C-alpha cells in the first residue's frame, strides 16, 4: 500500500509537470491548463498509477526532463539529473540521448558548454548502476543484463504475434531451450545471439512480426485478452483516439513550434522503431503520450484562438 501511495503522489505531481512542459513550449496558460486536465483524467495514466510498475515513475521523470529540456532558462545540471534518473528507471532512451544532445546544440542553439555539462551530469547520475554491474559481472554493462532477454522474447520461432510470451502458441518453449548453468550475463548474451541468428535466418518472419508489433504498439485499445470488453475499448478509443488525432493535426498546424515538434516526432519514431524490433504493446507507448497530450492541447488552444480572433477587413 505504501508503494501504491507513492505511485499516486508521483502521478499527481506529473499533472503539474505536464502543465509546465506545455507552457514551456507555447507560453499559453489555456493550453497548459488543458494538458494538465487531460493528464488528470487520462485513463491509461490512472490505470498504471494503481500498479507497482516502472511506468508511473518513468513518466514522472520523463515529463520533468522534457519540461527542463524545452525551457532553455533551466540549469543543464537539472536536465542531466532528470535524464540520469530516467535512465535508471527505464533505460529505453539510452540510444536517444546523443540525438537529444545534438538537437540541443544544433536546433535549440544551446551552447556546447551547457550541452556537455548536461550530458556529463546524466552520465554521473547513471554511473552507480554501471559500477554496480561491473562489480557483479566483472564487465562493463551500461544498461541491464536483460536486453538479450527482451530481444529473444520478441524474435524466436514461437513468437507469431509480436507480443509478450503469454501470447505465444507455446509460452514456455522459448525459455526451455536456454542452456543450463549459464551466469546471468552469459544467459543474456546467449539469448541475444540466438535472437540475432533467428532474425538473419528468417528475415521475412522478422518483417511480418515487426508489422504486428507496430500494430500492437499503436493499437487504440489494450491487446491483452483480459481487457477486450466493450467498456475497455470504448474508454481507450474515446481517450487515446482524440489525443492522436489532434496531435497529428498539430504537427501540421503548429509551424511556429517546429523545432520542438521535430524532436517529439523523432522520439515517436525512435520508440516505434525500437519496439518494432523487440516487443509491441500499448504499455510501451505510454512514454509518448505525455508529449502527444501536450501537442494536442496546444492544437486545441491554437484552434480556440483562431476561432476567437476578430475578422479583419
């Protein structure tokens, strides 16, 4: 219960961070308030805030990071701390951080010194995990010793759905073939090698599964067999559907924010590509939804201003 209360507090504070993130881009109180309101009632955020999963913690740090990122007046140290805590919670942005730092320097026109300071701070905050892994595995492991596990789960002869192992025809076979007596790191390396070998020897299967994974990733309602009732589909479609629609409209209308939109589209493309390779689920799409809510809120704010603007003669 104590952990669930912490999750509820973090989820609640994320509402405030969502408003600050939106305002840091568009300086529009109406759009920021709308983003906070949507965040407060968004069914997917509420669903995960009641569960002991990393999603709620990651959303908190990610929303904090992007607020600090888009607000150039914020200290690069604060951005680096937020980025490091994001990585420690869920290391899915590991390969994206260099692109974000490049965007800061080339598009946001932040000084090289500030970008470097933020990057170094990120590495320092994440370093205890690297040191811990070195002491345990006697090897340099920056992320986790489960990347091979995830890759093998998504790319094996028994995965014909693109989803997690529970959706396989034989849910236990992919683990039954793992040799016994391997250390944690050796087992992960074995799974990674087997997954890569499977992809190379079955390229068309990999492509077909990648399409299935993208469909699962961008599905309007849950993929789980336990959440296929009409009420779940109605709630999911009525919440995510409009957000996706107005976020897509915003990428066309909000030309004045093209720098920020460029980065957010890049984040969406990166996560889509990543999960087309590993596993597809709407749960893994959750980190994109704060950004999509912000763009959708900005779009609605823009349309409101345009509708209220006096006609010129």
